[in-house]
């Protein structure tokens, strides 16, 4: 069995209080979906997250929020082989609103929690967003989420 490890980001704009979702049309490798930026871990998880955010969105001004790290895992088939996939998600805050999409994605939206939860394609992504939103609400008294 093949194993894959990816790292991704729930990007939260602390100024407009919205989450960033990316849209990808269906192609030979992927189903159509609204989801978070992520990519295969080639080195360190956090370096992967920084790289993928920059490549997929053009956003460079980011801050990792301490104490938020969620892991999901699932199985899928790739070229008739079973693959165990693990994705580590970090909560990222930014003030940057301008997005420059890579060729991997077709659209993006900054959305409040209620809009984002409806638009996300995968149940696992919805579960991660719920956890991130609860974390934000519990820690919203700080100037920025990272100030604790």
C-alpha cells in the first residue's frame, strides 16, 4: 500500500473575518471541489504549507496559529493501488486579501463561516472548518489569534 502525506491551511483573514476557499474544476486527476490549499509534504510540514499558500494563492503574509493542528486520514485508489492519505491542517491568519491563483485552481472566495461550510465539498474539510471556527471563537479576545 502507498502512503501519502500532505499539509494544508485553513486561511483566516482577521480583518474581514473570512476564510479562503479555492475552487478546482474536475480534470483527469481531481474531482471538482471547493477546498483549502494543500500539497504533498516534500520537506517539513510548515514549509510545505508556506510553499503551497504562496504557490496556490500568492499570499505571503501569514502567521501560524499555535495550538491548532488537525489531522485527517482516508484511503483512495490511484492507478488501481490503494493509497493511505494523511493531511495535516494548520490554522493560518493573514491580513492580505489579494489572491493570485495558480493554474491549479479556477476560482476563490473569501467567505464567512456559514457560507464556507455550505460551499466546501468534502465532509472532512467541513469538520476541520468547524474545529477552526470554534478555536477562533474561543480565542477571539486576543488582538490576533497568535497572541496567547
